[in-house]
């Protein structure tokens, strides 16, 4: 997901055909108002083209990347118990 403010700032081409109401952060109802295809570059060479949903996702948040993206990108989250 990407915030509406950042989507406007980046001048993304928005597709407003897929509007959906979802349960957002903390169970707060949120409305997905549009989607856009964006290019995400990790490091200097790895590029992913993904469809992101637009919504007001919370104060101070610009982007939320879910587990579907993280798995596709091969991201690992390691937690070391001490």
C-alpha cells in the first residue's frame, strides 16, 4: 500500500476501478481508493514492478510492503533471541 499523499507527490497514474473497504492498521476501517503499477528498485540492480493500492494508511507512513512482496523479493527477517 502507498499513501495517497505520496502517490500524488510521485504523480503516479492511478487506476480508480478497484475501490475496496478493508480493515486497516489497528482495525480502523480504510478504503482502498485506487491502484497503480510502480517500479521498486532494491540495491543497484534488482527491480520489481508491482501493483500497489492507494489509501490513507496512517500518520507518518508512506508505504507498507506486505509479506507477498517480501517473499517474492527473497527478504528474510531474522530475530536473534538472547
